């Protein structure tokens, strides 16, 4: 099927071995290409700085060995494709590809991603005997949707499936062990992988829904990274409607999820268009009402002086006051804060100016896009906050004062107060549009239709609800739908001013204050109750309440239930409604505002047109239309880029042997009756149902299970999943360094030299000589008036044995070493009372210790450490067990260990001292040398008489002695001389 | 004081010998003719030689003592050079020559 899948015939034998041994069947070959490149040179023919003479390119060739998963051999020849639904070409294509490579499947919402996932899961379920198949999605409704598809379409037996949504479920170990198909959230998978409950090597297929979230350190990324460490043979299928907002984020997702190919389809793709439900997109450009224009103008007059100042200071670009951009102002103010070169005074003045511009920008945005009421709430809040602070003397911001106390704002406030008080006044033309569209929709459409209105701001959502409700049309029943955070409370003037009032220091003052506080609190409570009662009377009360308190999950669920039941049929959502909620079939989407994020726009629009045709109304005012077009164009450009191979992919394992090319079998899958019910269930019911199925249907079974559990030891030992072939235990750093030798080609060669086998008798005797390295203490070493230093290779075997553990030990059984035992490096030292010889011996040992260290890593390369034959025979003659001390690991005397405490002989000390002094350039030494040199020169010139001819003769001897160990040509010459 | 002067004198003579030797030897070692040496090298070599000589001296003295003799003989030297038969041979020849001379 895939031509680029490698077969294994061209593998070296040992390569194959290592593959089988490892089970991580991924093999990465890196080939580095270097080519010289013409470089620019200066007149002196030197390469200019920054020029690289070599072009380097690293090619990675990734190959995969046979997988460790067990197959059902008989089912491998085919793959199933359910025909319960109409067979769609693009789905068929994607399924076929995603069975053999890791695919990121980006198709528009409602085009059957779940079906693709179910089919892939089904086939991996049939192909493998034990492999675990995991479906992950970030939210419950998505999981439920998938369960529905899996049970209702593919007929994966429900007693093989498991749902793990809540972390509280106790017997997760058992579930992971017994089931094969899992529906869960990525967080659960991540947790259980880390806890060691789930063995990453069992996983054969991982489906990731809403894959565009796999960026940063989201659970998806961690899960894939974790599994990759143990298992390279598993299939990833990533699903999303929107792979990312730019090429970089798409690349990140691809990298994080080991994707080999992106299958992207847009609404315009030829093979998709015919299946697309009709989605009518209506764009309505709204103007600004005269009231709004008035307000904008008044604001402009008030801010003009500040803007002027900002432009003069060069901190804000010149523009019309009505076009002040809050985002730009905020960015600039942050830049100013971060600039360390500015003096504090200027910095903060500039900051406050920009902050004010930021607020004004916000006001402008609100009034232009959302309407007068939203604007006025914000404005009054900011105004109140500043004036209270200023009047109390807590703020001395003259610039802001100039704005907030501007006389024109007074008229602005009066006007706005008038408008806001009028319940019939509509804050924005968009609201009128909404009313018109809703009436139009409910008159023409089915009465059981649903509408969702999207907006970014909660305040605006509430305003919409109120506005729609005030139409008093019985067919239209709106409700708000927002997240669970509490609404921001506005600036509270009373509390603030009381807090910062000058306080009395006396006790009565304090008591009075406390009394006052209590009274105010009670008053407030009463007010709140009153408001609540009022709200509960009014029809939009519940929405208002929600806006103030936020909606917790329970309220959200209730609201959605009511929405589905038809108690409410218009839902006004903030961004929470955009994805992942199973809101059901919606026929009309109204976007009250637009976002510059294409993903959000697409998700919003994806709420409709799933099973039947839908309509989308986009409301634009001011520059929103261009913003929207821009965002969508960027997105379609991105899609083009993706199809043009700008993304770097990773190669993935085919898992199935290349020799097998399954044939497609299209088949209508019979689903048993009980699972059929699933198709008609709602998400929560599905989860409940499936959980029941997972646990076993009858309560009887449950009890037996729980009994079983109680029999088992309560705390199961924690399992640690290790990558294959890891070496456990303690490893000496030196052995890590020298595991490999490089041969003449620069390739790594494992140190394995075969040695001749030798009878075990010898081994035994040597064993008895052998000492533990730790017992070769220094005291023994000090008593060197006798002593045969013996360096025994055998011990190296032991050291190595512990280091390399069984893996190595099996490869290199002890017998291998006994061959070298004959030549084992045993260093004879003649009995001598002379102290002087000790350092020499040490010196010798020292020189050899370097060798032996190397040889500890390459145990059988013995040539370097063998003694000459004379010495061997000498040793054989003189060696007896009693007078031997054996030193196994030769102390490195040059380093700071205990051995360094042994004083050097005067001779060695002299040498060390001499060179140390020379290195440090000691003046005394220099003076001495100079004097000697002078005398010497004198002698040479005959000023002084040379007395001692013997000196020369002696010197000849000494120089020869010094060079005695050197066998080079020059030195032998000297010897001969 | 006298002692110090003597060692200085001895060292100076050694310096002469070393200097001369190095001057003689360097061209012969020097195939390409680009090896030079710094004055510091002579100093270091001289010091080393001196150290080696004193070492040898004490050794020889102790060897003689061990043999119950008051004078150091050729045998002591042979004992010292027991590990380098090549040198032993050389020294014995040299000694013969010098004796003959």
C-alpha cells in the first residue's frame, strides 16, 4: 500500500536482533550531508566572518521493525467499512489512509469525524488481540458522541469498552486491564500513564478529538510524549475542525502528535461540497445611530487634549479621537513599563496617558460594536471610580481629571441617562436587526427551532436577552448562557470612600465604625433580597441573576436541558457555547460581534447545519466586516499552505507487516438491540448507559466483582513502566564513557573480543587471590617493604559484571576472561627495604592505572597491560600467595584520594616543587637560575676554572637514566652515545 | 654559606655541561633544523639532572653502606642500574675507558 514502507530484508542481522530485543521498533538513521559552499573572501584570502564554508544537512531515515502487538492473523487480510450510513468518498479515503499512517484529519464540523474515528477504532479492535484502543476528547459531550458512534455504528461489543471520565473511579487498574476500548479524557490517560496503571506498550490506537489543542503542555502532548518513550508502534488519529490559526501552530500540533499526513477538507473541497448541508450566510452591515454618533463625538471632544498631548510626546500615533484603539494603547503602555531607560516620572506619566487612552478605546469599542448600554455601564463605572478616588485625594492624575471632569461629559451623561432609562430605547442598531431576524425566523420556520446568539461580552449578552424579551413575543423565549466565573462587580463608591475616610483613633470611634458597617451590611442584604425578588418576578430574572453570579456547571446543564426541551428557544452565549457543548440541532446562528480568530468563527458557525440546513447571520458594524474577512481569508490561505506541503511530517509505523495489504470489506453491521437505543439518547444518558454496560449489567455481577476486589491486597504495588533494555542499578560514569571504540572508519564498535576458553582450574586459583577492591587499603600499601602488587584482570570482570548487569554478562561469560588470566597483569616487586623504590612502583602503577581504566571498559583488550615475558617468568618464580597483597583497582595517585596522603619521596617532591616554581615563575628561583647561569657562563668562558670534569660524565649517565624508558630513535641514539 | 656556595658552583658546572650537551645534541636530533630551545629548558634540565644526581648519590652511598663498605664502587653503580642492562653495559665500558685514560 505504501511504497515507502521499508521491508526488513535489507537489515543487518545484528540490527534485526537489536530490534527484536528492544521492542521499541523504531530505528532512526541519521545521514549528514556536507558540501562545501563558495564563500566570500577578503583580499587576504581569508573567509569573511559569518560565512560558513560548509553546507550541512541532516537526513533522518526512520524505519520501523515488526510490531510487538499480537494480531488476529485471520482478520488481517481485510478491513471493515460499515455501510450503515451512506458511504462518503472523503471518509472512505481518510479511513483508508489513517489505518496505516498517523493522520491529522481536519474536516468541517458535522462532516462525520466521529464516523472516521469509529471505523479506525473498529478495525484496530478486530486486527489485534490485546491492543488497547483509546479515544480521548476534552469534554464529556464529545466523549458521549463518540460512544454513541462506536456502539451505534460499528458495533464494538460494549462489554469490551470502558468509560473513564471521573478520576474518582476506584478500580481503574482493573478496568484498564480487562477492557480494550476506552473513552476518556486526555487528563485521565496522562494520570494513569504516570501512575503506572496503564501500560503504554499495550496501546495500539489513540484517537484524539479536538486535536488543535495539542499545543504547549496540554495533556494530549504529554500523553503522546509519554507513550513514545515506550512504544513506537501505535496509531494516532487526530481529529479537528480547525488545525490551527497559523502555520506555526499547525506545525506544533503535527510535531506533538507525530502526525505523518494532514487530511484537510474545507467547505469548498470538491468531495465535501456535495455532502454539505446548505448553510446560508447572511452578512448585515449596520450603521451607527445618531445617539451613538453623538456620544462618540462628545467623547472625542473630551479626549482630544489628552490625545494631543500623547501625540506631542510621541507615545501614540496621531489619529482621529474616534479611532483610538484600546489594544494598541495597552501594548504601547506595556512597552513603556518594560523600558528601563526611561526616568520614573516620565515613564508613569506616559503610562497614565496611555491607560486613559486604553479606557477610552474600550469605551469606543463598546459603543460601536455592542451598543449604548454596554458602553454606559463601563463608562459610569470608570467615571465613578476615578472621581471618587480623585475627590478623596487618592489620585492626583491631572490628565485623567481633565478628561473625566470635562464639561461635555456632563451632557453626555445626562443624555445617556435619559436613553438608558427608556426601556424602549435600543442601544445599537444590531439589536433591532436581531429582533427583525428572530421574528422573521419564527414566523417562517418551524416553531420548535432553536437559535443561538453569540457575543463576547456578558453585559452585552444580558442586554440582548432583555432586548429580545422586551418584544413580548411568546414564541421567543431567550436565556443567557455563560461561564461559571462570577460577574465582575463594578466599582463601589460607598465602600471605597468609607474605607479611605479619616478614621478616629478612639475606642468609641471604632465601635461606631463597626456599628455603621453592620448597619450598611444589613441594608445591603435587604436590598439584594429585594432585587432578587424583583428579578424572579420579571421574565428575564434568571438571566440577570446568571449574569451577576455566573453559571455553575449544574445551572449550565439545566439551561441546556431547558433549551432542548423548548422552555427557552433562544440562547445567548458567550464564547463558552462555541465548542464542545452538545446543544443539539440549531437552525439559526446570530453572531452579534466577530472575533479575529478564525477558529472561533468557524466553531460558532459549526453549531448549525449539522443534520439539516441552517442559517448564519453575521452582524457587522464599524470595521468588523473587514476584520472578519481578514480572519477568514487568513484561514483559507493557511489551508492552502497545508495542502502545499509546507509542514514537516514525522514518519509513522505502519504497524501491520508490509506483506499484508488488507482488502476493504463494505458491510452493514448489525447492532444488537440494546446498543441501538444509544442512538436516541442524550449525552448524559449515554455515559450512564455505557458505564453500566462497562460495569456489567446485573447488580449480581457487581457484587462478585467487589468481593474479588476485597480479596485482593488492598494497596497494589505501584508499577513502573520502563523503556525496554534500560540498565538499572548503579553505573560507574567511567564505564558509560567508554562503551564503544571507534574503528578506522569512525563507526562505533562494541568492545567484544572473543578470547580462547581456558580450563576452570586456573580460574579457581585466581579467584582465591582476588580481593575486593575496597579491601586494598592504604595501610597495606604503606607497608611496602614487602609486597607484590598484583593487578588482577579477573576483578575487572566482576566490576564489569555489576555494571553492565545481565545483558552484558550474558554476552561475555566469565570464561572469556580466563584466557587473559594467564597474562593477567601481575606486577612483581622485589623485596626491598629501600623506601625509595616505593614511589617508583607507585609511579609504574600509576602509569598503568590509566590503561587499566580504559581496559575496564574494554575488558579483553589485554595487550596494553601485559608484562614483558621476563617479568612474567620472574613473577612465576617468585610469587607466593602469602607475601602478596593484591590491589585490584589501582589508586590514581595523582588525584585527591587517600593515596595522595602518602608523602612523596624527596626526589619526587623535588621534581614537583621545581616545576611548580617554574610554572608560577617564582622570583627566588629565577634569581638562583640567573646566578647559576652567570657562573656557568663564566666557567664556559674560562673566567672561572672548571674543576669538576666528573660532572659531565655523571650527567651523561643521568640523562641516559632519565631516558631509559624511552625507546624512540633519538633516545636510543643517546643511549648509544 | 660555604655549603651553599659549593652547591651553586656544582650547579653552575652542571649548567655548563648541560648547555654544551644540548648544543651538541640538538642539531643531531634536529632533522628539519627547526627545533630550538629556551634558556628555561636548560635551567629545568639542569635542575632535573641535579636532582637525579643527588638521588643517585644518596642511593650509591646507601648501597655501599649496605655492603659494609666506606667507598662507593662500580658494583654499587651496577646495582643502581640493575634495571637497565643497556646502561650497565655502557657504564662499564665508559668506566673502563676513563680508567684507561
